[in-house]
C-alpha cells in the first residue's frame, strides 16, 4: 500500500535549463534585476515541480524571480508570451545581438509595461529587400549628443527599459560637490589669514627669542547629509532611480544617513554603504516591506524626529526630503513635525518630481503645509535635475529661498 502512495516521477524536459536561461535573459532585458543565483534557483524550482502543470511552473518561477511588487505585471506578460510560443526562443537569442528596428515598430500606448516588453522582444524585419528595390539607409543616433541631451531632460516616468538602464549608468557617474562647514580647529598654513600666536611663540623659544609670524587657516569638514525618501505608490516610478541616487551620494560622502518611508520609516544607511549598487538595492528590498503602498508623511516625520533627529542632525546637517507631498491621511500635526524637522537641520531641501509640470501649484493641504517649512523647493524628475542638484549642493544657502517667503 505504501508503494501506491508515492508521487509519480516528475517529467523534466531535456532543454529545460536552456529555456529558463533564455527566459531569465528576457526578464533582464525588460528591466528586472536578476543574477546568476536567481537563475539557478529558478532551474531548481522548475525541476522540483516539473513541467506537467503550467500553474505549478508559473508559481515556481515567480517565487524565484520576482523580487519587487512592480515586477509582477512584467513577469506575467513575459511568462505567458514566452512559454506558449516556441518561436520566441529564436527571438530571445537575438537579444544577445544588436537590434535593428524599423520605423513604426514601437507604439507608445501609454502603458510602460507593454512598451518595455516590446522593446525586449523587438525582432529584425523578416522581409529582406531585393537588389532592385530602393534601400533606405537610416543612421542610428543612439549615444550622440542630441540623444544624450534628450535623455538628460526626459522624465524618469516616461523612460523605456533601455533608457532607464542608461539613466542608471549615468547616475552612477555623478560627482556631487559636497557641502562643507568650518571646523573648530585650524592648521598652519603659509597662506592662512589668521595669526598663529602660540606657534610663533613656540618657534621663538627654540630660536633664541626671535619672533617670526606664523599663520593658520581654518579646516573645513563635509556637512552631514540626511535623506528622507518617499517610496509610496505615487512615487513608484521614481523609487528605483532614487535608490541609485542615494547610493551615489553615499559613495562620495563620508557621512550620509538615509531613510525610506511609505507607511512607516525605515533606516537604510547601512545597506547603502555596499560598494556594489545592485547589492545595496537588493538588501534594501529585503528590508523594506511597504513598497508602493500608502503614504503617511506625518507619522514618518514624527518617528524620525523622536528616534533619529538627535543622532544624525548634528554638525550642521543638510536634509533632502524627496517626496511628492501627497499624504494619505493629512492632519494638523504635519505642520508641527515639519517645523521641528526644519529647526533641527541647517538647511531643508524639498525635492519634488511634480515640479516637472510648469503649472504646478500647491493645492493639496499637505503640500501647502509642508512648503511653509522648507528652505528650497527643487525638481528631481530627470537626470538634468539631479546633475544640477549635485553641482549646487556645495553652494546651497542656509537662508530660506526668497521665492518661498
């Protein structure tokens, strides 16, 4: 009787490993962050459940390859298109070669998911022109000055998968000019503007009483940088690029404290210190569980003010508040928490991606409340906005912007 209770052996396709490898490459091409370890886990999961039941196969691959909530729609589309059409395998092999797209292949229907998937599966035209046909030669301008300038000014929300990868690469090369402050100590310098009386007298004592003037200059140190970034549903299209931006600042600054907030506040300072940006983002994704959810700005600021403000706000810290300001449950306490945050920092910069709109106006209650307690109100929706911000951090003024007065 016991022999009849054993499950039947699972039938495994001989080329299952190669098919999963091509499927993972497809997912990488449409923007999902997957490594070799994820591919091996997917192969093991598929061999465990077998290929007899398509639903079992789907959930086995999904549990191994989906790392973020926003990746699930992309995975679903890729799964059902890949595993139901054998000719797709030939298309996936073409991903390893340069793509040549004919005019009109891409159609912007407003859905970022379909646009990214079509970019990855775009195949060369099948019809080859004959010798008698007129051949129209088109030059690929990707990477030229015009194309790079267009990418710098394009909104992150409107970028395709390839454009987002280019933006992430450009973000890694940012060279921020760090804000600095005057330290209490000074050092001897021949070009100093201050007289070093003690050093001059000590030198005179060793030289028989002859006083030779000595000069000193003030030492400057980088100001601490505190970053509060919104990862709620309204900021979903910007969360990924903002993590890369925070990592770039952490890599170039000796003292950065980073926090994410959606429905609650999470400290990610330690995770952002990973040298590799992909490892840093992956560790953050495992730590934070309120991605693309609601927004509780007031409660998150209250938690920061009570638990973290005194620890990270010393020595003239500069605070970057990255959010669109759309609070799910705005209350009267938001103004109190914003006022306390403003008084605890030397300069408070609000970086809002909604400033990409020329006609932006603070209409919501939360935005009107928050804007009263910030020193600078700047956009953060494109590579140009990020570059301008990093270039001006060293020159940021502690006084409030006159336009916000």
